[in-house]
């Protein structure tokens, strides 16, 4: 599994987990709000009955009103507490969203860095391949030059041997030539004497 998919899956599960807890809170708040509205409506109805002069059973109504007011007060306190918790949770969501955005920016930056590194690695591998090819060609050329050098060295050695042979023959011919010239000269001198 790709690391991006793992991070995405972790973010989705965290989002689902956190949303679920807030959903319960929102549902509870909605029920409490409906209950508060119902109590207000009953309170308004009772007040209107009192104002209209419905005086029968004042004590019973005043007890009911007192109980409803007490209940309304408790509901309003709970509603205030829920508003406070909702504000805290909203701030927590804002903080988590900021953290998530920062993480996403960091992730994007690392992705860009990874992409650049991948391109650089590919470029360096291409260069290495080119250098290896050039090295191989140079080794082959070097081997050809060595072979040619050996062939030339061999030819040079043979030519040196031939030269030595020619020099020996040349000196031999010079010696013979001098010998014959001396012989001829001595016969020539002998005739004039």
C-alpha cells in the first residue's frame, strides 16, 4: 500500500471518529433545544392563561409554573454548557484543520522534494550509464591501441633485425671491398715498381 493512501486512510478514519463524537453532541443539543422551545411555548401559554384571568386553581398553576421555570432554568444551564462545549469543540476543529493543512503542506513539500530527488536520481543514473558506456568504449579503444602497439613493436623488432642484418652485410661488403681495393692497389703498385 502506498504511503499516500495510508495517510489518506488515517485522515479519513480520524475525521470519521471525530465527526461521530460531535454528531452525538449535535443531536443532544438539538433535542435540548427542542425541549427548551417546548418549555418556552408552555411557559408563554401558561403566562397568557394567567394574564387572561384564569384564576381557578392558582396554587396548582403556580406550582406547575414554578416547576416548569425550574426545568427551564436547568435546560438553559445545560444549553449554556452545550454552547460552551460547542465553542471549545469548534476551536478544537479549527486547530485540527490548521494542523491538517500544515501537514498537507508538509506532505506536498515532501512530495515535491521526492519528485525532484527521483528526477535527479534518474538523471544521475543516465549519466552513470553514459559514463559506463564511454568507459567501455575507451577500454576497447585502449585494447586496440595496445594491440596495435604490440604489432608495431613486433614489426619494429623485425625491422631492427633486418637492419642489423643489412648493417652486417654492409660492413662485410665494405671490408671485402676494401680488401679487394687494397689487393688491387697492391697489385697496381707492384706493377709500377
